[in-house]
C-alpha cells in the first residue's frame, strides 16, 4: 500500500517511458503532462482540439527545454476517433508505460455522442473504456505499465441507470455525471481484477482531483454563487493541486493496483494526495462485471483479458 506524505517532487525519473494523457491541453491533464515531461517522459497530449494541444505542447517545451512532447487528435465522444487515435499511437510507439484517462465533461446541456450515448457517459466512460481496450496489448507488453482513470467525488451519489443509461426518459445532468464517475471506478476496479487474473504486471489505479478550478466546471452555475460569496478559493485548489492524485497514482512506486487517490483535506476537496476509499456501490463486483459486459457490447471493444 502507498504511504502518506507524497509530493509531486517525488515523481521518479521517467526517462525512456511513454505516457499518453487525455484532455491534456488544459487543467489537471496539462499539469500532469507538464510534470511527466519535466521528469523526462515522452508525453503525448491526446486532445479533441489539435491546435490547443499543439499550443500546450509549446508551452511545456518553453517551461522545460528539451521536454519530449507530442500531440494526438482524440475525441472521446466518437468511437471512430478513438479507433483512429489508438491505431496512430500503436504505430508511433513500441511501448506504452502510462495511460492517464483524464479527459471528461461535467453537467453540460443534454446531448449525445456521435455513437448515440448520453454525452457524459460516452465521453467520461465509454470513450476511455474503448481507448484502454484498444491499447491494452501494448500496455501488457510494457513491464510495470499503469492505467490511471480519473473519477470524482460525485461518484458517491452516482448509480447506474441500467434501464435508461442515456436518460432518454428525461435528462438530469448531475445524475448523468454521477453515473459516469461511478462507471469510471467500476471500470478501474474490474480492470485490475482481470489484470491480476492474467498474471500481468500492468496496474489499474484510480484518482479524483477534489475540487480543482478548471474549465470542467464551466456549466456548473453554483460555482458562480460560491465565487460571489468568496468560498470558491477557500474550498478548492488550482489545477496543479488537482493533478497531484493523478500523478501519484501514475508514478508512486509504492502504489498497488486497485487503489484510489484523492486530496487529503476536508471532504477530499483539496490537499496532498492520499489513498482514499470509494463507495460500497463502486466496489460491488457484480455491478463491475455487469458494467464491463455492457461496455463491451455498446463500444464493440472486447478486451484480450
């Protein structure tokens, strides 16, 4: 089990390692990618907007001269894009040490992905599920590789709406978000169990950023109310702080598969990254297996383990 007292300065040297970070053009993804690049990893910014990804890559190189940073077009709301990106990554890299499933959306207006999934479930879960499955053989072939999935404290109120996962019967933004974040943990834990059964050294770990001030909250109107009361800064942290659980999950040598990291402070909103506990629902093995089967059916991606 990982020990407490970890800081970003403890990220080990990453020379020779390849890390793919989704949603890395801003926010927690950018900060995680920046630190990994500073520690000499080859970092791929996998983003929906290539111009934004290229701008972020230039920014990282300016901050850390000599950093090895590349970009990859990836729209998690499109399974066709996920398949193209996976094929590109497999062609470009003969190893894959870290896959950080960081990208996501939070309480947007009702919408559907290109494949007909509710936008949050499609972007936050089905897209990363497909991406990981398509890249898994390369991860399995890379000793000590890790898949890190970004969840949220919102998983605590989440449930899987098995009869209406896409909210066709009436959209509730927060319920849909909670479902997607619970799905992230169900996936991370089931993946770890399958990796262990296969005897693989690849590890599946989960993290959440607490309340990090990023573009993710742009659709959450209550943020403006808290900001007006002066409470936002008190209760939240910058994107760099929100990236720390992700970085620890990805790089701390003491981390074991199936662990979950988040901030150490009040209600896990901010603070140093520590091991945290998720809900009993997220640890329900029957629900994990059900969600896995449904995810393979809906994405058409069947895992080799």
